[in-house]
């Protein structure tokens, strides 16, 4: 089967890709700027075709707990929301991580804190990559920079989630959610009929009962479990780092940016290069695991790194940890739902870093 | 004399009048002496065994005294976050519609922190069974006031008795869910006497049948005691329950299927 | 070839859908496209704008500050975006309701009185297609056949009976657009 070309919003691409990836269930609650996902699914009515369940829950809290229930049955389930809604889901997410359940969570980020704005932001970076809820855990975090990646990362997110029995998150933002681009959609996949050995589907006489829980009252056993999680995260760090480089070979200055900011920086690289400034871009595609090793190598070659992000400076902390003092690292970004533009990024580079 | 009628002489097949159900595991229950949870578990286990549902059942356990329920019944289990069991069960049942899905929740779990999940699952008519243990107190955390604590009742956070003007009124959540179109069968029972045990078991068996017929949400409240939380002996706690809880939470069916639709 | 366009006007003028048809037309011509709308409450009756980029290469930033072409459909948008057109670029506007006309000397300014024309044609909803016709006359970056294909793609099938009327409107735009 061939891929199909469509012009779609990032949000619509997530919805369509979920159907095509053979997802078993979607549970969500409306919030701007990602309500198109639930709207698209309701209109597409996949329960009539693939058998995928779609349910508008009474809250984000209920939605993430529905994801817990579905994932614990070994099903491919997802939920989507935007920043305030993702905060509400944090309880469920830590339980899912603690019970080692695979699922996909999409955050179409808007500016905060609090109710904030409905415009695009990248101010949920800490929450996404450092855990988010209580306890020691990590999500696998993918950062799409195009509508195509919004679609592609649905399948990738599910694959990684099931491979590692770990929740995966697509950390997007309002700009990528709302914009339309060309997207090549994969053909429809069958919903999986295989049942993971750990799934709760009713205990046959041939196996012991399956219990999905994150509870362990014995601290010694809990610590053993924590160590198991760390081993899993280390394996993920070893095998699943993804990033893209643009003009890094001869770069003296390096932008580090993901998602929408990375798209802005691609243009900034063109503009700066046209003025004879040797700039490159490293775009992390996985934010957890972070491309730390590569950044550390690049720190041997570049003079300065600039973490460009739509936040007060969150990812910069991972850049700093990666380069471990080898080069100075600056932050540049706008907040409150304002997306920086390519000229502004170049201007900052020239006035504050090269000239400063 | 003791040796003459030792325990081995008594444990003979011909003397056996009561057996452990197969569905109960050998794990020792973590409940206080005289607590109703063990009896409620046993009834549930009997029903699952007798109806041949072991391979078809997914249970959702709560946060509360019965948080370790998954250790006691030999079926597949999911442990939900506090109050979220009906949302968890909603997804299980929708993704595995042929399975028997139930939640087992206490009053703090179901009627306080999980009120939204309870109301909305019932209102959607999710085809699940909700078993609701109401002992008017937060047992696991040490006897604090619950949404169901009756007026004047002493708890560790209402040490002079629940003052409804200050602390709000006890919530009859079962009566509320009975008004929702999604619930099919709503009943309030107890497990403190053999007669009541039989009634509760009958109610559970009905709920199993209704779920097989996709009738909607079945909701069984079990008014129960908490000797430790109430600071009473088991016997006294049952007496106190009859005298104080039952007048406010009267036993019996609250919503029953109409004859025609029950066929 | 890269064409960076902003379309701005009132919500309800068909700003976003014109951009969508433009983007779909680009897709039909095997181009890379991006369509980045302003979104949120300001769309409901207030101003709406969308950045459309059509390019033969991979599009870098979908969010930009300066444009090759500005398509401006009300006074507020003119005040806001006149200065955003690159020197040497193009500004196309509808003079309906405009009290202060564009003033820049370093860009080429075109007028397409689409509101008036749509009124004459007795089909106010084709307003945005008349404007698009004007744009295609000034910047013939997409073949008309691909625009029609794009139109078909972006309209739900139940509205396909309206395509001939929209084609007529496009033609009208080609005819009436004039350099100021």
C-alpha cells in the first residue's frame, strides 16, 4: 500500500495517524489549541471501521485514567491535551510510569503558568522531560517540528512505548498543532491481535493472575523496582537518541532548538550564513533521551551554543549539563505565547553574543 | 482431654460445612478483626467462582483499606489511583466488552475524590459493576471524616462529632446515582448477618447477569462497619451500625429494573 | 522559488480558507507549503490572518516577520502589515472600507475591489476567490488548473457544485486587479 498525501493541521495529523497506526482507544477532553484531535476522531468515527474506541471523558483526569485502564489491557491507547490539561494528567502519568504501561500522551503546549494563554509555547519542557508527576520516572519524549513528524511520531511513540513498557509523550506546541503542511500518511495498519503476557484480560487457568499496580509497601522491593526503571532508562539513553543537524560541520555558533523554535532557527541559519556568520543548528528530536553525547562532541568545535526556546530557559539546563562547561551557553527565547522569528534570533546572536 | 478431641479429629470431610472458595488466594487478609471487607470479598469471590467468571473478570481495586484487594482474589487486577477506578473500568469494558468488569471502592475513594468519575461513569451507563463499601470513615489513613460520615459521628478530624453546619452534610451518593439514566440496578445492602450476606450475594449475582445483558451500570452499596476507626468492638460496631447508620442509609433496593426490561 | 505571503482581514472574510486553497494548490503543483493561522478568540469577528509559504524547497520557518506579498483586506490589517512587506515586494488590497490607503513607495501596490465585485455578482461568498484571482494575476506561481484542483481538495464534496461559481470569481479577480 502506498502512502497518501494530505494537507493537514498538526492536530488532525495526530488523529488520522492514530487511526492508521491501529490504535485501540483514544480518551480526551477538549482544550485549546488541540481540540481538533477529538473533533477529527469523532467525525472520522473509527469505531465503525477499525473498531477504535473514542471517548470524550468528563475531565483530563478521567481521560488519563482511562488510558491507564486500556493500556493495562495491553491495548494501544492515547490521550492528548494542552498544558493545563497535561498538569491535571500528571497523577495518572506517574501511575502509568510506575505500573510500566505503554501509552502515548500528546501535549500541544500553550503558554503558562496557570491558565496562561492559548498561544504556542515550549514552557512545559521541564514537566515533560524531568518526570512531571511525583516519584523517580521518565517519559520518552519526542519533539516534532513539522506536521509530518506529528503524524510519524504517533507510530514511533507507540513502538517505543511498547518496546520499553513506558509511556511516551509527543511534546508539540500550538503552532505545530494549528498549522497545515503536507503530510504523507502511512497506510492503515491492522489493530494488533496479540496480547502482551502482562496484560489483564481475564486470568485463564494456564497462567497466574496478572496484577497491574504501582504499589509496593516494602521499601526494599520498591528500591529494586526503582533500580529496574533506571536500568531501563539507561538502555533508552543508549539506543533511542534522535536528532537532526543543520550546517554543523564548520559552525562557530550553534543554535540548539526543538519543535517550532527549530523551524525558526533553520531560517535563522540561512539568514546568518548569508551575512557570513558560521552558524549551525542541532535539533533534538528526542528530548528524553537527550542528545547529550553529540552536544558534548560539538562543544569541542563551536565557540558558543545558544538554546533557543519559547520559554524562560528550560532546555538550556540540559545543554549546560551536556557540554559540562566546555563552552558558554546562552539562552534566547520569547514567552507568553509569542513565537520568536528568524530575524530576531539572528539579531540576538549578532548583538548579544558576537558583538557582546 | 484436649488431645482426645484434637483439631485433626474435627477436620474430617464429613464435618465440613464451610470451605474456602477457590477464587480466594491463600494470602492473609490485612483487615482488622470484625471488619466487613473480608465478608464482602468472600461474597464476590463466591460469585465469580460460581458463575465461572475467573477467566473473564478484570477487577479494579481502589485506594483505601482494600488497596491490597488484588492480593486476595485470584483474578486479573488493576490497581487504580484514588477515586479513579470507574474511569479505569470504563476503558477496560469498552476495549474488552465481553469481559466482566467491576470496581470495588470505599466511601472516600468513590464519594469524595472520585465523585466526578463515579457520577459520569454511571451517567454514561458504563456496563460495569461498582461495589461501594460505605463505613462512614477513612479507615486506612486512621479514621478521618469521610463524605459519608453521619451527623454527630466522631472521627479523628471531627473529634467532637460531625457538625454539619461547619463540615457539610453526609453524602448519599447511592441515591444520587440512582437518579441517573445510565444506572440499571442500584441497591444498598450489608454483610453483618447471614441473612444480609445472602441478600448481598443475590444482588451481586443479579449485577453479573445484567452486565452480561449489557444493561448499564449496576451499583451495590454495602453499608459496613469499621471497628478500629469507630473505636468499638466488632459486636458493638455492628449494633451501632444498625442503630445509627441504617436509619440514615436504609437497606434495600433503590432502583430496580422494570419487569419488562429485566427480562 | 519561495513565496512568503500574509493574508489578513476580518474573521468571516474567508481569509483562512483562501490561504488553505492557496496551500492546497501548491500541493497540487508538487510544491512544499505551510499554512500558519492566527488562532484563538480574536478570530471570532475580529481580525484573522494566515501566513502561507509556497516553495520548491523544504520550508524552514512557518513563522516569519517579512513577506513577499501582503494580501490585506481591512484597515486594521493594513495598518499592521503594510510595513511587513519586504522592500520590492507586493501589496494587494481591497479598497472597501479603507480610509488610509497604502503609502509605501518601495513596494508595488495593487488594488482588487473584490467586495464591490462580489456584490455585483450577487455572491458575497466568492469574495475571497476574487482576491485570490487578483493574486494569481500578479504572482502567477501556481497554474490555474492546479488552483482548481486545490479548490476541489479543500472544499467538502457536498460543496463541489459551487466550484464553477468560484472559478468565475477567480477569473473576475484576474480581470479587475490593477496596479495603483
